[in-house]
C-alpha cells in the first residue's frame, strides 16, 4: 500500500478539501473527458452546453462550503493548486453574467449556474455521501456524455468505477512496489523492527521509488512553506469571515497578546496550549475565508499538523530543518494507514476522520522528532485518535467555522499531550492503533447521516444562526 506524502499534503484553497477542492478537481476531470476520445462521441455533433448536479452532503452544505463556486471555477478551467484566491470572484461574476464558461483549450460552452447547477437534496447517489454528476449536451439539449464522480475526502476524487474498486475489500492488493509496503500499523512496526529504520526513513525509501531524494526534499519544503505562509496570513488578518454567521477572526488579536506577554516575560502556565491554539486557528480562519491552505489530511482539519510543527520549532531547542521533513514523512505514514483502512472524510465518518486523523498524524510526527521509537510513535498516534472517536461533523450553517476552527486548536493540544504521554512510556500499550482505526471505521458506519457533514444535526440545529 503506497500513498504519497504529497497525496495527503496538497496545496489548495478553502474552505473544504472534499466540498471545494474535490468538486473543482472533478469539474476539471470532466473537461478532460470531453476533450478526449474515450467516449462514444457522435459524428458531426459538438458539445454546446454543460450542466452539473450535487448530491448528498455536497447538496446540503454545498453553498456554505463553496461547492457551487468550486464547480463553476472548475468548469471555467481553474484548479485548486493554481487558482488565485483573489481572482475567483471576478471569474465567477463573468460566468454568471455571460452564462458561459471558457476553459483553456476548449470552445466556449453555455453554462448558466442558476439553471445548470442543481443542488439535489432529495436524490443521493449510491456510492458515497459526496456525489456529483456532470453532463455535456449538444445544441438541442441532448445528453452526449454523463459522468459521476465522488469526492472521498482530502481532495481525492474517484469515478464510479474507481469507487467500486476501492470498496472491493476482497480484491487482493497489488504486489509490493515499494520497499516497505505496510498497510497497517502492525506491519509498519514489524518492518521497522526488521529493518532497524525509523518510520520516516521507511517512508522516505518508499517515496524515493517515485522521485529523487532531492525532489522529495524540495516538495516537503514547499509543503511546509505553504503551511507557514497560511499561518502568517491568518495571524495578520482580522475582520468578519464570509458566509453570514458573522464569526470574527480571533487569531491576530490572540497572537498580539501572546507576543506582548512573551516580550514582557509574563508567567503563563498555559503558554504552550495558547500558542498551539493560535497557530491552528490562524490556519482554519484562513481556510474558512477561502484562502490558500494545505490539506492535512483535509481542509477542515488543516490547522492541527502545522500548529504542532510550528509549536515544536518555537519551543524545542533541538528543532531543525531535517526534523521538519521527518515530521511530515512520519505523519503522512500514519495518515496513509488511516485513509487506507478507514476514512479521512467528514461526510463518511464524521469529524473523527478529519480532526481525529490530523491529531493522530501530528502526535506521531511530534513523537518522532522528539526521539521516539517506532513503538512510541504508534502509541502517540493511537492515543490522539482514540480520544476523538465518535466526534460528529455538524458545521453550523454548513460553514467550516463553528465548531471547526476551535476544534483544530483542541486537536493540536491533544496531539501534543498524546506525544508527551507516549514518550514517557516504552511504547507498550493496551489499545493498538489498528484497533482505534477500525473502531473509527465502524463508528462512522453506525453514525447517523445527520451528523456527517449535512448540517442536519448537532450544533448545526441547536445553535441559532445570527
């Protein structure tokens, strides 16, 4: 089983990897299919109009998560990695005014968002809670091509056929194509013991079957650079976040107070927690505003890993650049195990799959760079994940703001606590990480759909929107 560190840590835009980045990517994939020859294209007939429908969680919380905007931008030829957040409103306004999209390399297609983009709350698609369908029509309105895609969390998008392959658990996995093909924490620990390598070293060896060591290091530096930039933007901005809840940014004010206390050497027994919270909130406030973020492993949980890594750099004298890479590689190894055996999608298993996974990843990374053995690293991840089990995804107003922003702050605090507890032991513990991951999967299956990113239960219905 191989999932690259760059599959989990992807640069994109907020507010949601599954509801914003995924649909934008799917729209781009549909454009590629239209331009290709792998479909029964009628002779002498051209695509003239496009349409799309959003289903399940994408329909219920699509407006709050910017899914409608993402689809329009995707059909206009934009993608999450390169789209300019400051230019999106202009593109959207032009499409709405002209009722036309003009993606590069394509002719202009008629597309009226008010008529051709439907949020269908009554017809869920059978494969996944985050389903969407795209259609291409000729000049007479006849459907020439229809494709269904599913956004399965973390910006990952699969077709109907791809989803069925993922669900075929009985299908034998492909043969090893990396030196350390661990699919579970148990296999990871066995391989670490046999090889004498750390988790980061095994992950590095796997990654270098796909790219050079220099390219890997450069990519990791880019990921951390994007995380750092997101923190800094979040710490420099204030005001009301978009969406209608009138939630005010707090990270800048909190940061200024902490800096003042730091300069004046004021005693603060909660200092580490306060810095963790402000770093995480800075990221997720920026995400809520639609800014540039890194999935870690999702947008909704994007603040946990960078907050813990920034905390380590600020408070630990032995922190260095090599440690940053080891942190990211170790955390990605844990994230890959969770995604492979359960889910990182809030629409599929609730927020335990988003913030819970992020906290486990961050705890593992911190334990690793603080000298933890593979067993202690696995223990740290397990502690963090175990104490997020059952967490629902119930965003108020369908926005990635309440409770999401503060939830990242608490996920970061739990990650540091988990790493500290694990490092004080010898790695021996009662509940294996694999058991916690399987429990998360089962809990997600049992969880009522109202609590899985539909905004139909929990805080979303018990808090009055102002």
